[in-house]
C-alpha cells in the first residue's frame, strides 16, 4: 500500500461524502486517470477497493452518464476470475466504483519482479482469463483494455482476476480526451482494429490482447515495443511476431497454438470465443488442418497427432516431477552429465536400450523391445545390481519420441541418466540367411566411453533367449557379479517363444491402458504356457487396474503367486506384493478387515524399494496399499501418515513413469478429498493433516486458511487431470477424472465442455454411456442430467450393471439416488435402491449395501417430502448414531453428517443438530445456532449471529458444505429475520457444481426446494415475473414427481395459476 506523503484532496473529498458508509484506510495506487483506495464497508464489514476517476474527466455530463451505465452493466458480472463491482456513483463530481478487494499483486508486479511466469502457472493464468473473457463476452461486455496491470493475482486463492471492465468503454468518445491525442486503452496491448480506431470492437479484440499478455508472460518481453505510441500502433498493424514456440521452445504446445492464433491480424482468423481459446490452452490440443500467418487457421477438428504424443508425455512427466519434488524433496538425476552420486558404483547400475534391428525380416522386429525385456530380466536377478526396469525404460524412450525409432548413443546416454543408471547397454540385431546375430555394446554413462563389445550368434529358427542369457552372463563379469547360479531366462519366463511374444505385446497394451487387449494377449500367452508366471501376474494387473475385482482376479493373482519362485528377486517381490494387496482389497470389498494383507503388501514393496528406488510398480503398489488402508479405524496420526505416504508414493511413481495411469487416478482422488469440505482432510505443506478441533482449525489458518488449502488441492488435482487427459484423451478414466477435477474446482462450464468432448470419443459409445452422461450432467446441474440418469436406471438390467467396475457402479448409483431425490419421485428412489441391492454395489470400509441404503433412503425421502415419518426418523437416527464412534476422518462419519444435517433441516429437531455437532465437532455451525435461537424466540441473538453469515458473493465461489444445505438454512434464517433480499441472494448462490458431497447427499433435493422458497420470497416482494420464473423452474424439475412430492407440486400449480391471473409487474 502506498501511504500518501501529504494532503490528498481526492481522499478528503471521498471521506466527506462517503465517510458514513466506508472507512478509508489508505491509497492502493495512482494512475493518470485516477486513484484506488483501500476501505472497509461499514455496513457489511468487509474490505473493499474504491476506484476514483479524476474530477476533470468526471465533469462531462455525457461521460458521467455513460460511466454509471457501464458500471451498472459490469456490476452484473459474477465470475470467479472477474473482480466483482459492488456499486458505483458520483460523489460531488467524483466518479467512483466500489469493488472486491483482491489480496495479492498485479501480473505487472509479478513480471517486474520475476521477469516471466513459469509454464504451469502461466498456462493456468491464461486458461482462467480466457474463460473470464468468454463469460463477459457472452454477457455483451468487451473489456477493451486487457493488460498485465489489469490482471490481479489473488494471493489467498491463486486465481487470476480481471479488473477495470468497462472503463475504456465508458471513456471512449470523450471529446476532450481524444482531442488532446490521448489513447483510450494501452497501446502496447491494442488490437489492430483498436489501433485503426474502428468503432465496432468485439470480444476477439480482447483475445488478441490476452495473447499479447500471454506472449509476454512466457517470453519475458512484450511483443510490441517502441519509443512512442504511433510506432506501437504501426507495429500492431504491420508486424507479425515469430511463433512463440520459437521464442520459448519449452512452452506447452496447446498454449503456443492458442497464443499464435489469437495474434492473427485479421480477427476472423482468431479464436471465435474465449471458450475455444481456453479449451486449447487447457487440453493441450492442436488444430488439424491448414495454417495462416498466425499459424493456426480455422480448425476442422481437434486431436493429438501421434507424432506429437511424446512431446505431450514429456510435458506431463515434467509437471508430475515438479509436484513430486515439491512434496517429497526427491531429486532425480534427469538429463544431466557429471559423475555418479557418492557411493554409487557405476558398474552396478544398468539400463538397457532398445536394440536396433538392421534386418528386413519382420519376424525379428519384436526383438527391438524384446532385447530390453530379456536383458533387464536377466540382469535384475542379482541383488547387488540396480537395473532400470523394462516398463520404466520404455516410458523414457516414448517420452524422448523414440518409440519406433533408432536410439543413438547420445539419446541412450541421456535416457540412462534420466533412469538414474550409470552403465548403458545398446546393441544391434542382424540376420543373414538362416542366422541371427546380436551385438551388444556397453558404455559408461558419465563419460560416454565404450567399455566393451560382445557378439552372440545362433540359428534364426531357434529360441533367441539363450543368446541374451549369454550376453547377460558376460556383462555380469564386467559388473563383478557371479557367473554361476543364475536363473536361465527361459526358466524365468517361458519355454514357449509364442507365449513370450504375446506377453511382450500384452505388456505394451497394458501400459498403453488398453486393458481388454492386454487381457486377451496375456490369456494367449498363458494358453501357450500355463506356467508362465509373469503372464499370470500381468494379467492380474490388467484385471485389477480395470477395476474388475472378483473371483477371476483372485484366481489369476493366486496362480501368479504359486509360480513366483522361478522369477528373479525383483519380479518375485512385485508378484508377492500384488498378491497381498489383492487379498486386502478383496477382504475390504467383502466387508472384512483387510489390514493384515495390506500391511504385508506395504512391507514387501518397502523392502523392494530399499533395494531399488527406481521401480515404478513398487512405488505404485506401496501407494495403493496405503491408499486403501487410509480410513482404517485407528489413531488419527496413523491414518494421516498413511494418506501422506500414499500421496508421496503416487507422486514418486509418476516422476518415474508418467504413463502409470492408476497413479494419476488415485492421486487425483486424494487431492479431491483434500479439496472437499466434507472430509476433514487438509493439505498441510508436504503432508496431510486432519481437522479435529478448534485448535487444529487455528493451526490451519482458520476458515480462510482452510479455504485456501482446499482451493490449492483442487488446483493441483485439476492440473494432474489435465495432464492425464492430454496424454490419454481416448480413455474413459482420464476423461472422467478431468470432469471431476473441473467439478472439484467449481468450474461447471469447463466440466460441461469436457463431458461433451468425452461423449464424442469411441470409448464412450458402450453400455455405460447413458449412466456416465447422466451422472456427470447431474453433478453440474445440466437440465439433461437427471432425466437421462433416471431413464438409464429404468432401462438397466442388473446383469449389465454387474459388468461395470465396482467403483463406477457404486459412484453412479450413489449419484442416481441423488438424482432420484432431485426428480421428486419416491418411486425413483426405490428403483435405484433396488438396482443397488440387485447388483451388490456396496463400497469398501465394511459397509454393506443394506446398511447404506437403510441409512440414506429415509433421509432422501424426508428431504423430498419436507418432513420425516416416525419410522424414517427412527431409521435415520439408528443409522447415524454408530458413526459417532468412528475416527474423525472416517468416511462413514463424514458421510453420515449430511444425513444428520438433512434430518435437522426438515424437522428442526435438536436431536439431529446435536448429532451434526457431534459428528464434526471442529466445525462451527452459526446457521444452526441462529435457527435454534429463533425457535426459542430469541430474535436478537439470531440477528446477531446472522450478521456474521458469509455474504452471497463469497458463497458463489466457495465449496458448499453439506451439499448446499448450510447455505439454504442461512437463507431460511435471513428470511425469518425479514432480510428477504439477503435470503434470495443466498439461495441464488447455491449451485451443485460446488457441492462438497459425501456418499449420498440429500442436498440435491433441498436445492430443488430452494426454487420454491425463492418464488415465495419474490412474491412477498411483489416481484411477479421473478416469482413465476422460480415456480416454473421448480415445477420443471419435479414434473416427474409422485405422491412423495405432491404437496409442494400442488402449491406450485396453485401459485402459478394465481400469479398468471394477476397483471404483470409494472416496470419501474
């Protein structure tokens, strides 16, 4: 804040005219057109910023009228990335507007201090601003002055926020300003059409300016720079900047495409909307088709060309690595020269590269990757050697863009360094007549010097594995390993070359997330050799990763364990660890305690990691075992330590292998848990904490601190989801995680766009499509969602649902119950519950389907009806009370709290409010306190409590605890106290995309009932048209209701008939 050094006549004038409403605290900044002051709104007790336009400008009557009209228009904008304008006015000739105070700095401040913005932060800032502009343009408002000075970076939430909407528009055309040669807007960031003075300016002008800002963020230099304004304007009209990828080679490709196209001189060649630009930034897609001088012309479709997949995977692994470094402090030797770390013997640290096949014989093409697998497997049986595993090596090869290309020595050395290996094996495979020749070469990674060359030859028709056995034995002589007592490669794998080749193909499919193809190939390998242990193990992984746990999964896992003795030590450990993990998961899903097996799996994986830290599958297995044990009912310290351990293990997995898909899945789920207001889990630096009491609330920075931590977790989860979806755009799971990531971040529009894109992909054309579409459209309040999901439930057959992965059907049917309640139909609730029971879609944590449904169905029926029957009350209390004994972070405890809250919401029964406070004692519940005060007749206390309610503007951008029911109760309290406008504002701030949900939530039914509540309040205010609109929306949502919702639907019909018979509301 800049403290004034002398008398400030503007501030004195403001204080004289606005001092009864605002307490001025100092000046935030000054410019050529006015000043900005920090103040406190005395009525609402909140900090604000007040911007004043200089008095000599404000004396123009036409300008004044235009300014106030523009301010009224801008004040209607409500977007998380637009600074809210609260009010505007004329204070004795001073034009001013009052706006949201953003704690932090401007983008200009950041660029002045740092020079440029990093790739991840810059991509997020650009994506958020494009969406903000899209929203403003859709509401008919063009900014006209997008520049770093008008972009604020919220220190508490991390959001980028646009300010000064409408100022340039309000001031344009003022004769005194233009007559003196003053340019409205900023010449450095003007579009060509602004530079030529065109009168018709649309949103594409803002996108041009945003691209200029983006170019400067990433490159550190403005695109247009000159000594005077005229020269700048000429450059906008005549000079095309070099593609930003040339200025900043490491820039994410989607960002480069978005910026280059938005900088087209012809606005028709730019992005048509901010949404289009944001989609390309956020998804990393590139246009297919022709290009113009601005690099990308109008696209005909979107996709990720196969030739660029490696570059995108490289971006993903860099992002994952950055996160891993931040959380675990692990430093990997990636792409560096120098010497091995102290204590590392370079001759005991190996990586094997794909061999170059120098033959036109297609029958030996498989040996390119097969050489890596065979030599890696043969070398890894020695406990005192560290060998980069096959999957890890192939990921690094793909990341280098060399999946089907020759790996030369320089690239081999680079990949070996990234794998943390200090001796690298390369080679060639040639054929001549009926002979096969394998040449292997060994290099020191630090120096690049050759260590030896060895050749093996044999008959082309013979099994090639003895050749690689011989090579491995010879190489081990160099490493100092014993040349006797080894396990022959054929014995460690299979005696059938047919089985082995199918196994290698299956492994590639497995790590390409093509689960059905992988399972088929592993079955083919097993059919050729039923004792092939690795094929059994990889098939178990394929089944488990596809979430198809069941008898087949257990049988395949058990067979792999029976055969594991013949494998090298590392592979044995992976098989044994996965066997223990499978047993623990199966026990949990059967409602039993799986801790013993899960902890045995953790011990196996930790022992393997202690020997070799570079095995991605071991890190993932450890994280998976910790992830699934996280909610066992023991001490808080033990539980949070497991969650922290899982978080770190998954990050380490992705740092080693960016294509380890399930690590993305569980990691995103963890961050979404940390972003939710309903779990009690808190992101705490490099660890996970838990909210247990008022002391922990203070330690986490109070409510504001929790909000900031929640938003940070949501942002990290969303960044991970974007990276995964970029790398695997055609798979169901990453697209699902991207949608849920947007939902966790409260971005309904982005989630909706991601849903629609996903539904065009081939993977979404199967029997799960109607469920998937209905579920995720319901969660963002798309009008199609509830009807689609209810239609899917009606058409579903239990045998079809049982084929869906358990976690999918559990989640989908849980949302199905929410949607059924949101449809106002008791019959629909019962139908979903019956389908749940018929498919045994219970989740883990020892909760059966019957127990869960006995708990949630009474709450759902009660919220639809608006009251509980005695039987429903008894059932609800009987189901909730045992949860009080669960640990503070237990999912059943948090899943029960919204049901208890619903019980209080519809009954005002203090037994339920007592349960709410008992289940989550660390949370204050001022709205319940106020409602209980009203029930006792203590209006003064209720009013005092209500004065501290969060304002509606804050609610609109926050996660909504108890699925919006807390906000609805605040609205009811305000209405009872006579603050009708305040109550309506609270109701209007509720949106399902920001619900923090748990298990099944009655909040969706309450949300529908809020439309009826709004209608009643509008009618009290005499706002006939608004009352009709609210009643019609309520009636639309419950048009398929039945006897359970009959009373409010009758009320709606009667109200609509009464209101429509009245004369229209006169316009003021």
